[in-house]
């Protein structure tokens, strides 16, 4: 665990953000403590099998394990991006599907955000680079180092985006 020690009831809300990938799926968990966002944990689920069905099982099992360990309150995932490679887009959709299934089976609501929405929420520009996203994640969570690999920092960005959207909705209503 890279964040603060967990104690039951310590956080008002925990958000699990996911950056889906068939070989590497990033995850990041942030918690709201009083009015501060704090890092709970982040990392990646690396799939080992060449067979897609086994990769999907590894992603599902990995996320289910993370959900059981941390008990997040909310789940946010990056939407599928459009690719010139139809096969890659299809596989990404399948990975997203098993990630969403892991959340739904754990009774978590699911929020989905486009890459542009995530970058805009975290950096202020929907065209931000991965380096800019990493830098802002580091600053927003007051970390000493940039979170790596980029799959994990992207997942933290998804969680931060969701936090921002929820706070904005609460202010409006």
C-alpha cells in the first residue's frame, strides 16, 4: 500500500478508478478524508496468458480482489477510445466489460468518462499528454513522486475526474 494506513470508517468516500488494458490494467484508489483527497493505493494488473479469455479472467479476478481488500464506495472507468485498429477496440471493450462486471457484482455503481473528460478534469485540457496527467495527479494528491507506470497514474486520474464530477453535481443540486 502506497497511501495512508486504512482504518475502517476513516474515509468519507473511496473511489476506485480503472484504466483498462488487455495486457496491463491500471487501478487507483483515492479517499476523501475530511475535505482532502488522499491516495489509498495504485498499481497494475498485468495479464500473463496469451489467450484473451484467460486475460479477461485475470483482470476480473484482480479487480475483484482489489475491491474486496479496499471496499471502495464508487467505481469509475475510462470509456473505450476509438482506434484505427478495430480488433484492439473490440478487445478493449471486452476488458472494460469484465472490469464493469467486477464492480457491479460487488454492488458498486459505475461511472464512465472519456479520455478527454478525464484529461480536462485533471489537467484543464482535453488534449493533455500522459506526462502532464502524471504531473497533475502527483500535485493533486500531494505525492513526492510521479505515480508510475502510466496505466496506474491514468487510473488515478479517472478516480480524480470522478471525484470532481461528483463534487460539481453536489454544488449544483
